[in-house]
């Protein structure tokens, strides 16, 4: 087991939990508290992660200006593709409805949040007391305060250094806490999945199957349609793009780590993608922390899935807010193991949606995370190529049909 990474351990925990649940039946629900403990541990670090990560992300965005127009254009490209990704996920959830029909949980709670007006929604964003907002896990208020603090820090120049250094240390400590919690994750996932399988039986296969299908429909659409259009605008055949990016994409899928894939992107920047090193050297590390297309798809899908299970209804205005929240959350959770899970819990708490349905998702989250990370990396590469092309600095000869990719020795 020591040779396996945490994602592999969680997959084993999920599989063993399914087997144990089907064998033992409803009586295995006695171990559910140990699974709930894992969810509670994630909730415990929810507010600190949201605040610190967003403040740091916004405060450090001031450095983008140092890199000039290319960096600003790259950042805009990342944000646009992330918003499109969240909208794609929203559409698929509305059509497939993965949470509808699973009434075992939904009959107990059936609440309507659609009676909140646009004015009420907007006014609730600005907290009158940030401590109260933190205590109530009001995500929009926390995000608003964090963005304001990040902007303020970016505007005070060198005076921000003591605060940023403190927050940087605090973020490292929080990430270490996450690593500690994830040591418990395989057992927590086992208990969650065993309890769910024992209680609901084979019904969970159709529910979780529809959820995973919804996520991967969003991933595939984002990859083929959005990135395909970007490559068409660059006059690059999409199959060739996939072929050139395959090493990075496979690494992302197998490691579920954007950071671990950055060295491959940097190494292949010029030889495979035609992206000058001065662009790739900024775009790929920056993208691993900002560009989270797959995470935006997953967060949107998870929230709406849980809402559908309990019959919660969102107004169009609230869906727009959800897309914006997915954008900010995907940026904030980068670099944090399981960050998408924590931010999703925070969003659910802010709407008062119970987390029991999301516990099913957590139990199989690794399966989704593999696709999510792959989309993140695909978006980094597509955006770097697109920006280079728009600036007229893309190395066109790399994409010629007669071009031969140099070996490592060359």
C-alpha cells in the first residue's frame, strides 16, 4: 500500500466498500459515522482554505502585469474557458438530471431556494460581519471579502510582504493539514461507500453512473468542442493537437496532479506545441494554479447533483451566481489536494443543501478527478497555443506536416 498514491488507495477503498456493503447489507450502516467523520474533517478546513487561497491568488495576480500583454491575455483566456466549462456542465446536468429520482435521501428534505430575489442574492454577497459569515459558512460573503482583501494587498506594494508571507505560511500549514486528513481518506471512503451500498443497494450504480456520465460529457465537450474551436482558429488540425499533447494528458490522467505535469509541458513547449519558452515558462506554471476548466465542470455538476437529489430549485440569476462561484472556486482551490471537494462543500453549505448526497460523490471522486485534471492540462496547452498564435509568435514550423519532433538527445 505504501507504493500506491492516495488516489489509488481511495479507489481501493471505494471498491472494497462496495463489496462489503453488498455482502453485509443495511446492517453495515453502523460504520457510517466513520465516513461522516471524513466529511466533517473536510468541512473543518473549509473556511480557512477558501479565504487564504483566494486572498493569495488575487494578491499574486498583481505580478501578471509584470509580464505584459501576453500574461494579461493568457489570464483572460483562462477565465473565459473556465466560465464556458461551468456553463457546459450546467447544461448537461439540466439535461441528464443525475440527481433526479434518487428519492431515498430526497424525500426527507425538500426545500425551495428559488424564492430568493436577485436583489436578496446580490445583497447577501456583501457581509455585514465577516466573522458571522465565516461561522455560517456563507461562501459568497467569504469570497467577496477575500477578493477585496486580495485586491487591497496587491495595491499596497511592498507593505503587503509581511501579510503575504504570513498567509503563505498559513496556506502551507493548511495544505499540510489536508495531507494529514487525506491519510484517513481511504478508510473514510470505504465507510461511506459501504454504508451507501448496504443501505441503497444496486440503485447507487445508476445514480453514480449518471453523475460520472454527466461529468465526463462535460469534459469531452470542453475538450473536443472548445479546444477544437481554439485549434481551428489557430489553423491546427485537432487530431494533431491531441497527438502532440498526449504525454501531458496521460500524465495528468494517471497522477491527477496538474503540478506534476508542468515539467512535461515546459519540456515540450517548443518542440511539441510551438509555444516559445518565454510564453510557456509563464503560461504553464500559471495555468496549473489558475486555469481549472475541469474543476469548474466538476464543482458545478456536484452542486446541482446534490440540489436535484433534494429537490432544490435555482433561479436563472442564482445559476449565473453559481457559474461565477465555480470560476472563483476553481481558481482558489488550485494546488490544494481535494480542493474541489472542499469548495463544493462550502457552496452546498452556503445554500443550505445537505451534504449526504455529496458523500456518494466523495466516495468515487477519484474517478472524476482523473478526467478533471486532464481537462485542466488540456486547457493550459490549448490556451498557450492560442495566445501565442494571436500574438504572432507561435512557431508555425512545428505544426508543418513534414516536421519531425526531435529526440531528447537532439
